[in-house]
């Protein structure tokens, strides 16, 4: 489990083999090891499937098969295999959590360690710089790399929060690791990652002890002048957004997508139908860059209802955990998850499904405590 989560940091950055990433290769061994446990197999065949898993599978069916694109397009786009595999992964992870409560939240720390390897690779010159100065590594593009960095910071902060005895050495490691991770997040020039990071820090800061708050403020004051150069790419993008009223060229895409949705509210147009329309309009098929619009576009209102149910369940459990159990780890993870949903893609990202599993893992305990 821990090795699998560690490998998620390299899912796009460094492929294992053509068409096979490190996480996919290791997930096979992870699944085999789980199936060797008889208690796990009893859960598989006798346990109740979580409603979020069922809803996500319904979204997959509606966006990939049962939509207007099935009849309106002559060329059917291949099924989004990553989506259905990640939905199955969510089910597997939730069953593992039942066997070993807390294992998912502990595992996220190993993703943070894996991301530090990417930070080291960046400083050793294995990263690439785009024409706008934004940093990416292999197939891990700037926005994805930036949001993943914020999730890695969440893992470090959650590890610090769950540590019973915080030694000076351990506190120093977490502090240094967070700063190093942040340098790569800023270097990606991702505005969504920066906003998500600010929310994460504000949540953690508001729940920290006075000594930790003082350390945060002192560090921010001392390091801010040193970080100005790192903010250059972000500052240029922010100025461009304000002056030109643009968000990475996405406004034209959003307008186009909304027009299609308004004309195909019930069944959507499917992934293949959107490709055909987009190719005619733009000469290529750009991503909708927003999961809420993407689901409505592909699967119509029924798919959108199921997706909104998923978001409702995630948010509901998060706030119940905080209110009833006093745990705010879900609040930390909710920021990068929702930011990614409104600015990118989710269904092909295994790390996002791990985050969902961490958030909803204690649903039964929360409901039992509330009762």
C-alpha cells in the first residue's frame, strides 16, 4: 500500500514502460497481496458497496456509453479506461481501510516523500521549462504538478498533526520538506495550485498551536523577499489575467461548452460527439478544463446529478468529521480536490481517488457517532 502511494508521485512524470506507469505496475502487486488475505476477500464478496463508488460508476456509464454521442457520432471514442479503473481503485482502498482503520491517511505521507524525489529531480536538472517559464517534469504538466505539490504538503501537515510526540528533528524535517515542496509548486506557475495552497495553510494555521503560528509568521516574513523571484511567472500570469481578462485561453472554451450543454441538456453529446464539434470549431478538441462542465457536456443532466451527489457526499462527510470528530484533515484535502475539479480533470488521476477514499473512509463511524 505505502509503496503504491509513493509511486503515485511518478504517475506521469516518469513512465515505467510505454503505456504502463509505475503506479499501474505496483497496483497489480498491491491487489494480489490484498487478495491473499481471506478477511479482505470476505469484505469483497460480502460487504456493501459505498454509494460514492456506485455513483462514480454511473457517471462513467453515462459519460462514456449511454448518451447522445452514441447515435450522433460515426466514430466512437475509446472508453475512458482510467476512469473505471480508478473507480475500482476507490472501492479497493475503502475495503482496505475497513481492515486497517487509518491506513489511507497514514499512506498519504508516502506520497509526500515521493513528491520530494520530484523536487530533487527538479534541482538536479531533470525538469523542463516551457516557453512561458513554467516548470513541468515529463508528462506531469505544470497545473498537475502544482496541485499534486499542494496535496503533498497536505500529507506533510497531516503527518505532523497525527504525530503524538513531535521531536525537533521530526519538526525540522516537516518544515524543510514543506518549503522545498512549495518551491516546486511556485515554479509551475499554477494559479489554481497557489490559491489551493493558501486555503490549506489558512486552515492549518487556524487550528495550530500558538508556537506553530508564530513560526509560520516569522518564516513568511523572513522568506518572502527571497521568494519574489520565484513568484515572477505567477505574477506575470496574474497580470495577464487581469489586463487581458483571460484564464489561459479557457473563456472561449467555456462559452463553446456552455452553448453545447444548453442545446443538449438531457443526454449530453458524449465524448466522441464533443470531439467532432470541437474539431469543427477549433481544429482540435480542447479539454473542457472543468469537471462540472465536462460531466454535463458528455452525459447530460443525469450524469451531472450523480456527479453533484458525489461532491455533496464528499463535502458532507468532510464537515461532519470536523464538527463531530474534530478532525480537519478532510478540510485540507478538500481544497486541492475542488480546485482541480473546477480547473482541470479528475477521472484519470489515481491520486484524486485516493484523496476521496481518505475523506469518505470514516463515513460509518461519523454516522454512528452522530446517532
